[in-house]
C-alpha cells in the first residue's frame, strides 16, 4: 500500500525535466528520524514499506544524483543504511534500511526559495512490528499451487556464429555494491572493467560479447541469468569487487557454482552477493525463482565442470597481475551462476576496502591489463573447452 504520494505532479510529469538531487541528509530527533532530499525542482514521489528486513522505499522519477561523496555511508537514528540510484527506466529510488520497525509519520515538500531549491522531507517514527506490518500491501489470496513450468531451452548458436561471451558487471543503479575506502563504488568499477574486457575480447576477433548492462542501471539477479540464456551465451563471466571490515585483507578470487560452499568465508560472500535484489528494494514475496529452484541434474553438473575448467584457465592469467587469495578458486551457491546450461564464473578482482586493491581497480592502466588477461583466458578456453 502506498503510504504517501506527492500531490504536486505525477511521476511521468517529473520525468519530462531533469530533476537533480544535490544532497541527502539525515536528522535525528527524540521522536523521529528525518530524511531530507535537497532538490532542483518538485518531483512526484511515492513511499512504501518492505519487510524482512525492515525498509522504507522512496520512488522518484529519473534523477540526476549530484550528491556529495560519502552520502551512501550516511546513517543514524532509525536509518541503519542508505542507498540511492536508478531502479528501472524512468524510476529512481532511495532505500532506507531500518534498525527496527518504523513507519512514516509525515512526508512533505518545502517549497523552494530564492537561491535554494525545494526539499523533500520524510519523518520516520519508531513503531511496533505489528504497526509496521499494517503499512505493507495486503497479502495475496491463497491460490492452488501452480504446476512447475518446464525450463525453456537455451537459444542455440548457429554453427556459423562465433561463441558468445556474456560479461556481467555486478550491481548497478540503486545497488552500489561494495564502497571503497576511498569512496569508489563497486558498480562503477565493475562497469568500467566490463567495457574494457569487451574491447579486449573483441580485439582478438574470435568471440562475440554481450554486456548484461552497459550503463549504471539496476538489473535483478535472475534477469542477468535470463539475459545470458536468451542470448544463447556460451560463457558467462560476472565481475565483482569485495569489501571487508579488515582493511589489510586483499586479493582476487574466482568462484563457480556448487551444491556446497567450499568454506564459511565463501558461503558468507555468496549470501552477501545474493542479497542484491533485497538491497535494491525489490519485494521478493511471492516470486517464483525459476532458476534458483532448478535441481542440479546431470546437465547442470556437466555445466559446472565446464565452469571449473574455465576457472582453472583464468587463475594463472590473473595471478600474473593481481594478488590472489590463498585458495583462488572456490565454490558456493551464487544465484547469478545458476544457469543450468551456461558455464559461469564470478570473478572478485580484489577488495575495495584495501587501499592497494582499490588503487589498482580504479586505475585505467591496471584495468586494461586485467581485461587483456581475462580475454586471453576466454580465448584459451574456447580453443580447448572440454574439461
């Protein structure tokens, strides 16, 4: 249920002109936590709540985010975390993670004055869980279980076509991914790297390349898998960078799908990456995740073997350029790797929480060298794809 709507204009009307957000501020008071957006003009907006975990979501038209660096790290009062960015075409979003149940007491726009634009204000008050749950959409009526729809076959490549490699820049839009010690966003690092990998592979002329996203937009995890399968991908490479509290930890790693995680650290990483849709403010209740529910049958086991084969070819190429973790090839249940018929790997290029790794991953020269190494591994894989 929508809690409040901007009465000044509809979302579509707001999309006609470019709206700029100059800052996002948090104010802490005795009885409330206040979120304020400094704007260039009055936008249409809507606010709603999501549970598990507790979240308040603010939807806006397309926004040009010109906020200060470090804005994504702001928190306080009931707001335990803050994210902003594009959610889908024509729709930007702010997601507020709450430290506990809370409800929106008021939302309003303070008109602009000479020299200062309008401000959108949202007041969040502490509430009981029951009060919070009453603000959610009413549950759907119970229906009979649907028969499982058979998984559609992957598009087959013509013998005359070159193999297709799908490069997946992790995160994007409303989901920034890891935030570096110097303020870099994982979503920007992975997108820049993906473009360079594409250029490096194309320069060899032996494979075609498709990116799951070519700009700063949010794409749900299962949609990334669907893009690869619909295009008839022969290899799927998801690009990421990690962050951890211990800033001394650094190094890259390569991950492939397995029924069981190779270790607790890898299981924790998979759980974090698999939360991307939650981070973006997606309501997952009632969703049938076709890919996530696939049993690991003989076909997928064969695909997993091909994935491991590519990973083993990629490790020595990357080891020449970046510091690799003690066990560089690990296994876990990453959702983005669950295409049953597309060999898939997830590459963590380093830790943005480590200054040396962040410097490397934000350097155009270093990224170009890494992209060339990945292109060589891809080329070698297709020369001898059998595990």
